[in-house]
C-alpha cells in the first residue's frame, strides 16, 4: 500500500505544537490590538504579478522561490502562493481604496507563507509569519513604533535577548549616486566575485551587500556604505528614527550592510536577531519602509512600513533557550499541559454513553473544559486515560446518580468525594483553579 507523507519542507503541527503557534498568534493579536493595528486577511494566493512587482523580479523570493500554481483553466491568469504578506496587503489597500480611511492604516495578519526554498533547519517551504503594516505615514515616529512593537512581541512570547539591527537604504533621490559608487567599487573587485554575484552586479547591485557567500564577506566589509551617501532628507529621517527610539529607551544596532535591494524599498531597513546569532539563516524577523510600493501596484504614491516575524524561528529559539533553563519558561508544571481538560466524565457502566455525553455537555455549557469518555471500556481504563490526558478531575457516574450525586475524583491528589450533580460546575471551577494556582482543597 502506498503511504503518504507531508510534502518536503512542510511539517504537521501536532496538537502541542499547534497550540504553541496559536499562543504566538494570540499574543500577536493582543499586542496589535493594544497598539491599534487591525486584523486583515488576504488570500493565500494572488496573481503572480502582485509578487513579481510587489517584491521585485530580481530577488531570490521571486526568481527561485515563488510557488507558482498551475491553473486548470486556460484564462491565462498566473497565480502564486504568497511568499510574504506585504504585497497582498498593499494590493488590498489599493483595490479597496483604503487611502480614504484615516491614515495611517495600521494592519496586521498572522498566517502561513510559502517559498520554494531548499529546506533546512529553520527554513521551510511553508512557514508562519506575524506581520504588521502601517500604510500612509512617512515616519519616522511610526518606524519607531513598529520596531518597539516587534521587540515587545519577542519579550512577550519569552524570547530572551532579541535585538534589532537598523539601517537606512536611502531613497530615489540619493540611492542612484550611491549605486554608482557601489558598482564602481565592485567592478574594481570583479575578478574576486563569484559568478552569481557578478550577475547581480549588473542586475541589482545592492543585493551584493547581503550576499550569503562567505567569499563576499571581506569585499563587502570594505564597500562604500549607504549611510555615508544619504541625502539630507534621508539622513534626517534616520536621525529622527534614532531620536524616537532613544526616547522610548529602545536599543538598536546600526548595521550598514543591511539592505532591501529594491527601488521601492526606502530608508528604514530592520532585522531582528537574538544577540550573538546574527547571520542570514538566523533572522527572527525583518522589515522596512516601502514608500514606492503602493504606487507600483497602481495606487497613489503612499508611504508605508512593516515587518514579518517568523514564528517557526521563534519556536526554535524558545526550544534552544529552554534547554539551558530547567525552569522551562513555557511549561505549565503545576497545571499539566495547558490544553488539559478540567474534567473527564467516566462511567461505571461501560454501556452508558448517554449519561456521560449529557453530563459533559452540561459542564461545557457551564463553561468548563469537559471531555466525555465515549468508549465501552471498563471504569479503570477510562480513569487511566483521563489521567494520561492530564485531566484535573474525573466525574464518575455510578449508582449514586439515582440520588442526584456523582463521585468527583481529584486525579492530581488521588482523593475522591460525593458531589451533587447541581454543584458540579461550581466544584470543578473551584478545584481546577486551585490546581492551576498550586493550592490544595482544604474542605
Ligand atoms: P523575509 O521577508 O525574508 O525578511 O522574512 C522575514 C522572516 O520570516 C525571516 O526573518 C524569518 O524569520 C522568516 N522566514 C523567511 N523565510 C523563511 C523560511 N523559508 N522558513 C522559515 N522562516 C522563514
């Protein structure tokens, strides 16, 4: 028989891991809500041209990594799965005329992205991003707002030592002269450039600066720096951003080699790292200003800035950091697994599924997390599996039910007592809250 596996570069998030990603998304949601970023959902696929224009044709993401969808119809439309959310959100901003809303429009989304990349540790073909975009404000105060928001997200999910690298990549006024200087510099070193980099020199010279090729490290270190070539407006923007970050007490590191190699990316470029783990494969998140993007997608000239934070990388870093920390930042040692049921309803009569289902239904209606054991196993086996689930209590239906009572078994303490059915919700709420807070029932 043929067996099936998840496609290469993808993975199943089984319940523990899926709950963890949900927790990240909930933290992201709570945080963005406080900051006034409103949720937006765009399709997981778009016309491929949205990405080709919105990310740029001369990028790895579009040239090599775009997941193209082969349509079944012959209408000639070409689609692709989204490799990042910004282009789709910018498309939606233009399509729905969001420029008539109060500006800036602050938006956020969290979901899967797709890149046909070579899979390796921390690099998947389907991965998750938490994304924010602020469209319609040229900054620099808003740039500081989102940088601080990104760092706060890492702090709230429990990543230790996250920091932000910062650069300005100029704008269409000052970048051309800088690019001339850069091209002249690399031409002088043409003999030492690897072939792929020589190709980039002609097509998109800025990209050489963030080359992953080790042969480029020394050449890049001595290359002209864009921060030394900024026009006055861009220099003032960067100084303004730094002043706002300083005022918020947000630390950052200037990184002259950090670039987003496309014309409509302007000024602010940021990347998030855990200190000491800088390197292309290790980025926790990245973003920047894209003052030319909306126009490129058919809208009025509109400034914007955003970031995408990789949640798979957050999970990896949390695992690594937990290894050296036995207190297990994420584990809920006192209360068992965070998604453990408050109660499992079991029965002394293996045939009585109606009673168990009805009792569990009533407990759920009262707001409890209650699972009914709906098998036909003996009571002992039902209790065993309730324990394995990490349930706090077992509600045992037996002969006492005729008097309106059940046995309430505290699976953590191993104790058991009779409780009236009508009192069950109250007793369970009290008991599970005591478990979660590590206190014992003294009654
Ligand atoms: P980028 O748009 O390439 O700057 O990506 C933003 C963030 O998404 C990165 O810093 C990573 O954390 C994450 N990311 C990008 N590509 C992948 C991938 N293939 N697998 C997992 N995470 C990724």
